[in-house]
């Protein structure tokens, strides 16, 4: 039988607050009205706070940039960044150790000359290999900060130093970290950062955001980009709190409410909460007898917004039995992507989850594991989680 209200623990979309749903339910207005411009300004102000304060510091360290909002998911932002910065004959170096790093590389291949620094999904990058791949001829370097497919946090700071040493523009996918973990735009030499509404920002899917530094603005060539993704055009329209094309009014309202919720909580507090909850997931699953996928080695660390766990051998024989048992308890989690399907499961703590929801997710996984044939120590997992959450 279902165990309480539906609990969404997928790595996006994530649950949204009542304020967000209510904002989206307001009367429709024109996207060229002053009322919409006020909504855009609210969303942009909140995003400025998130992008410029995604650190444990109390004050912004930003040296200047602009937050943009797109009528599309973060893949649009990823492509826009590459297409406005590089063209035929330009080299883009893409770091790949998971599905979304691979997506960045595939985008680069459509617009420029792509060079991959690629390792197995879940492995750490060798920084000497990265340094050897980036040269003074490199126009753009792309990287995923928090690789959602594997649950690892990649070394953006170290790669940013390499990119800066060669005057390459550094574009970072912060889709599942920005709004939930540290992200130092200036200190890490990030020129463009991209994130999505339905991840740590805890808004509905359908719109995304980008932070374009003043340094990156000077390098943009909107004429070379797809018509819809001309960043120079987006930047001009943003000056009057507009988008170049018809805006998703309801989604912008939801995003504005979501980022205002983040401001009320405060980024330092939000980051600390995400780190505490992710530690509870990891430590509880280990206490149950489960193993992380992968083990963080080298310059990588475990994600603080997403936990990836290897399915035990007994469960891999029929992974659907496990996922069905989770669903029977009115909880939604995710399996592995691509070749990791049937090998791992993934749970998210992005957004505004309460500690008791984390505990419920742990209990659900433990009970479902037992039902699927793995003898999980559920009580040990719950006790460990509660200890971690009290830290």
C-alpha cells in the first residue's frame, strides 16, 4: 500500500513549494507588459543572488555579470554558450566522465572542432591530461560540475585555472549544483555558468538560466549562433526585463517565486542543508550494506545534491522488482542512464526537502531492497541517517 503522500526523489524535476504553484496559477498576462517585466526582474534579481552567492561566504564575490532566463531547458543554454563563442575551425575542449559531459561534447561537435578529454563514467579526470589537451589555440573549455549520471562533483576550480592560463573561455554546466552547493564563478575562473529551473532551484521544468560574466560578453558572436540562441540579443532584451521571443509567463512566475524562497532561506544555510542531507543518504546506505557508485578518487568528490548507489548483485538480476517496490511505497527515484541502467539507482536531495523526507526515502530504499532479495539493515540505515542529519 502507498506510504504517505507522493515523494519525488528524482534528480529533477524536484518538488516545488506551494508559493511556486500558486504563482503559476495567476491570471495570464502579456509577455510584453510592464507586469511581465516586473516578474522577469524579480526572477533575475533572485538568480543574481544565487549565481553570485553560491558560496559559504556571507557576501557576493562577483566581479560583474548578467543573469539570463531562457524559454528552454539547460541544454539550450549549453548550446547557446558554445555556439556564441566558437565556430568552424575553433577548438572546443570538452571534459567527459558521464552523460552530461558527453552532451556538451556532442554540442561542440556540431559547431566547432571538438577535442574530448574522456574517461570512464564515474572516473576522475587526470589533471595532467587535461592540461595537455588545452592550449593557447583552445577557444572554449566545457565541463560539468556535478555529473548527475554518476553522482560525482568534478574539479571545476582546477580546470578553471588551466583554462585561464591559456585564455580559453570556460563554460560550466552547474545544472545540479547551482542553488544547492558552492559555486564560485570568479574564484574558479568560470566565464559562463548554466543551470536549470527544475533542479536545485526547485522550480518547474521548462526554463533555464545562465550567468554571463562581463569577460564572456566581450567574446560573444551572436550572428554565428542559432537564431533563437543569440546571446547578444538575449542580453539586450534583458536590459528591459524581456526575452527576445514569447516568454513562458507562468514558468517565469514560478521561477521568480522559487528564487525568492532561496533568498529567504539564505544560500549559506541552503548549502549546509544540502550537504547534511546528502551525507545522510550516503552514510545510511552504507550502513545498510550498500556500496556507493562510484568511489570518489583523485580530484573528484561525492555530489552534495545527488547520491548514486550500486545495485547489489542479487538485485541486478531483476532490478524492476526493486524499483517497483519503491514505487509501491509512493516514492519515485531514478535508475542509471545509458549503460548504467540496471546497475545503479540515484536519489536527489535537491531543492527544499525536509529531513524527515530524507529519512522516508532511506527507509523506502531499505525495505524495497529487502523485498527484492537483498538483506538490507534498514534500522541501521535510519539510525545512521538521523545521526548525520543532526550534525
